[in-house]
C-alpha cells in the first residue's frame, strides 16, 4: 500500500513584512556605507591636522634649540625636549642631532615603540646671526602617535552615526507608512475581495477612483468580478432550465417504467391462482431496478398445474422486454403441447425464442452480434397421481424434507442463445419426484446466490440457502421467507444489489389417494 501523501501547505508571508525587510536591508547597507565613508574622510582630516600640528611644534622647538645646540649645551637641550614631551602627550619620541652626525645629541621617548602607529616630522635647526647670517647647526626629529587621530575620529563619528541612524529610521518609517497606505492596504483589500469572490459572493467590488496602477488593478478586478457574476447567473439559469428539463424527462421515463411494471406484474400469477393448487407458497421477487428480467408462472392445467421460474438476459427495461417475450413463448408452448412433458416444452421455448430474436444461423451484421436468451425451470405437478415432473435449463429444484435438502440440477444449457448450426442440440431431461407430505419445493434464479456481501464481498452461495431451508423448511413458509430476507439483508449490508432476485417456494396440496407412506424419491424419466 503506497504511503499517503499529504499536500504541501505553503506558508504565506506578508507583503508589508517583505517590503519592510527590503527597506531595512537597504537602509542598513546605505548607513554602513555612509559611516565607512565618513570615517575615511574624518580620519584623513584628523591625520592632516596632526601633521600640521607636528610641523608647527617642530618649527617652534627648532628655533628654541638653535642657541643651546650651537653652544653644545646638552643639558639644556635635554631639559627642553623633556619639557616638551611632558606637555604634549601625543609625542612618542624627540631626537636632536648635530650636523653631520647620526647619533642624537639628546633624545626623549614616551610610551611603547610602535612605528606603524606613528608619524614623524624632521626639521632643520637653524641659527640666525646678528648680521643676518643663517647657519644650520643640527636637525630635530619629532614622532607623534596616531592613536589620538583614531580616538578623535571615533569621537567625531558618534554624533554623525546617531544622526544618520535617526534619519534612516525616520525615512524607513515614513516610507513604510506611505507604502502601506498607498500600495499595501489596497492590495490587502484586493486580497480579501478575491477570497470573498472565491467563496461565491460575486457582488464584491473595490474602489477604483485612483488613477495610478492600483486604480487600474482595481478596475480590472471589478470588471472580472462583473463578468464572472454575469456568467454565473447565465450558467445557473441554464442549469436550472436543464435540471427542470431533465426532471421532466426523468418523470416521463419513470412514469413509463412504472407503467411497464404494471404491465409486467399483469403476466405474473394472481394470488388466488397460487392458492388454488398449493397448500402454502411464498414469492421473493426483488427486481434490481423498477422492472425485472425474472418472472415466475403458476398455471392450472387439465391434470394439475405448472410452476415455472425464468431468468432472462439483462435486467431493468431490456430484461423486462425479454420476460414479456419469454412468457408469451412459454404460454404458447403450454397451449400447444400441454404440460405432460416439461423437457419438450423447454425445447420448444428454446426454438421459439431463438427464432423470434433472429438468433439462428450465421452472424451477418452488427445486430446479429447480440445474443439473448433465458434460464428456465419448469415443474408439472400432478397432485392426483402424487408426482411432480421437473425439467430445468440451468435453474435447479431444491426439495426440503425430513431427510434434509435435495437438489435436482437442471441441464447445463440455456434457452434461446445462438448456437452452432453444425452441432445438434442435446435433449432436455425430465426428472420425476414422488410427492410426500411435508415436502417444501424451491425454485430460484442465481440473483440470490450471486449476491455479494459480508466483510470480504463474497457471494451469498447455495450453502446459506440450504442452511435456511434446514432451519425453517418444515415450518410455515412465511417464516422461511422472513428468514431468507433477514439473512440476505444482514449479508448484503450496504452493498448494491447485483441482479434480479426471484425465489418461488411452495408446498403441494395432496389428495387422500396420493398420500402414501415412505420417503420421497426422485427418478429420471426419458
């Protein structure tokens, strides 16, 4: 058994959420880019300021150091650069060199050495004479730390970033509210109206006063809803007309079928005919449709009466047509031959049905492809002689007595169906049964035994029919009928009836001369 697949349910996301997410990502990207660009600009400006500051300090200090350096007053030079280092915390090192020497005359350092985060400025130390002369007496090297630049940059960016974030959040909020009012709210309304339209309310409409794309969309929705409403009304009107026409046609057909049922019922034996020669009887006649393809017969003849049950091809109206044809042929054969030889009557009905339906000879056209006929069981009952003669075409005769249930099977051929002209028809056989008191006879079509039911949908079968005869065969036949109906109802359950069902049960009213001691018997007659 294949695993059951469940439909995949797609989660719906709000358009507003998706638009807000897109705006948020865009805003964050733009903000990050603006902050990085501002950082580069501010850091560059702070770096230039630091260079100008370093050059100014170096120029001022170089003028102050020219005299002591000329006099080679190392102590004074050291005091001056130490004082400068103490005043300006951004200075990391100061070195004073004599002209032509790489070894500093004096130097001062502050903080750890980190050449990557430093900027150095060199300035020549020039001595100005009284007479306007200029002489270079050394050089000054000042190294500043750029950590101040980084901190100054961060301090300058904090208000900028705050203002930028506030601006972006305000712009995002304003844009979201605007989109919600102008775009998303009309789209939600359109979605709600589409759901209303899908539930069958075709009068839903949307305001289409706007001149933008939303207005065009709303106008298109309204025109679509109007078209659907017009088509639905037209379709409903046409469906109503067709329904009324079909109802009228169905009433006419059912009236015809019900009238056909009355006609078919007229060929069945009247209750007084059944009571005339039978001590007890019951008939379980259940057409699958209104009319049936089965029929039964009980007819008085000179030395007794005839009982027959037939199952024609098809059911419903086609089967009913066949019952009218077969019943007429059977009565005609009885009128011509009498009831003494049931086997001969079966042969005559076989020939007459085949001739009436043009089912003799080779197939010449499409109409000849149809092959119809019937199964038939015929009993000639002679109460005065105390015997019953049975002949059957596929329909058996069941006999219930004190000894159990006996089945006389019919010949294994049906009546009326097309046959090979080169093959001779096998004769039907008569079987004679000696009548005894308490015997119950049952003729039935295969509609009962072939009916499906139970948990596994199997057929009713003959064993259930036999069990009912064993339980109730010696009691009143009305009780046997109720037992069979109840058993069939419980077995069938909710399943549909497959075929027409006919059961004819009877007991023979024997004359005093015909009541003899002994058990019933059945013998074969030529």
